[in-house]
């Protein structure tokens, strides 16, 4: 195994990563993998809530290419997990910028499609429903990144369609919640699939937060109030009345009221009447 390329030394990274020192006991291949992973993770940490510069995207993509080449050489499950997380994180960040070159978006698509098939994050009793904790794992980044890529028609293909539909039924609630919110981006390239995603969630999901996001997205972000009202009616028929503003029942009530008052959307007056009749306890 060749020594790590000084051009990718973490001390020279524009985003200020710190070089991982190689220990005397560590295999040289693992040392290289650890260093490349640390550099890519530093890039992801720097841009966790922002858009990366073109130069940093280009440099990180070169680092990711080297990391992928080094990955098969390790026998360490921990290093492999860390590297896969860093690759998925970086790929998702690349998809945020409208200035990212198509070749790098192609690379992002490959990485995110692979991430969508990852066994992580593993479903647990705690993460099967959506809560404030976002579970770490490649599928989490795949849901966001593939949705963002779907807004670029040149990047959208049947593999992306298949992956987004699979993530719609993901066992982790936060991932399904992301898919519900990202559906309008899918609609840029494939309106039909975007509505299939929302209809599936409306008909089958059991999580309140996911159903609420589905109703809000369908009614206000898909540019088809009448079809959104159909999604609302489906969720309304399945939702239970619960107190609080972030419930599916609350989302239905707000959406129906706004669609009727501001747009006079047919059917929403009936929906409001049904909700008042069905949920008389004042919980919603």
C-alpha cells in the first residue's frame, strides 16, 4: 500500500481538518483509511448545515475517491463503518449546491444509491417513530441526498426512483419523515412518483409526525391543492385525535381550514365537518 498522498494531507484541507497520527501498531492500510476518513469527516462537519464552496467540494470529492479505493484493504469493521458514514455525509453535501459539476453529482448519486441499501441506521423501538433525534447512518443521508438530486432532471434515473420508493417504507421514522418533506424535489423530475410517495405514506404510515409532514407537503408544496386534499382525506380517516400542534390530526385540521378559507378547495369543507364530528373531545 502506497503512503498517503501529501496533497490530501488533512493539514492542507481548506476546511481545517486535523491529521490523524499513525500509530506504530496500526497497519499502514488502516492508517491511510483513518486519515482519509478524518479529512472527509472534517469536511462534513464544517458544512453540516450549509453549502460547501466549489473548491472544497472538488477537494473533498478527490479525497472520497481515494477513500473508496482504500476501503477494500481494511479488515476493521469500525473503520469501514466510519468511512461509509463519511462518504454518505459528503455525497449529501455535494448535492446541495447548484454549482456542483455534473461529474461530481454522478459520483454523489453512486455513493447515495449505495448508502440507500445500507443496513444502518438499524431500526430500534426508539427510532421507529420520528423524534428530535436523527439516527446516524448512510440511509439517513441517502434520503436527503437522493431527494435533492431528484430535483435535477439529468441526475434522475430509474435507480433513484427505486431507491426513493424503498426509503418511503424504511423502518426508521426519521427517514420516512425526510422522504415526505423531500417529495416536492422529486416532483421536479417525476411528479407521478412524488405523488406515489405521498399516497403510500398517507395510506400506510403509522407515525404521527410522518403523516403530518405528508399532509403539509401534499397540501401546500405540490402545487395541486385538490390532489393534496385527497391526501388529507386519507390521513384524516386514519389519524387519531391527540393534543398538540405536531400531530397528524392537527395538520389535517390546519390544512383543511386553510385550503377552504383561502382557496375554497372542494371537499375541504366536508373534511372540516367530518373532523368536528369525529373528534368532539377538543383534543385537536
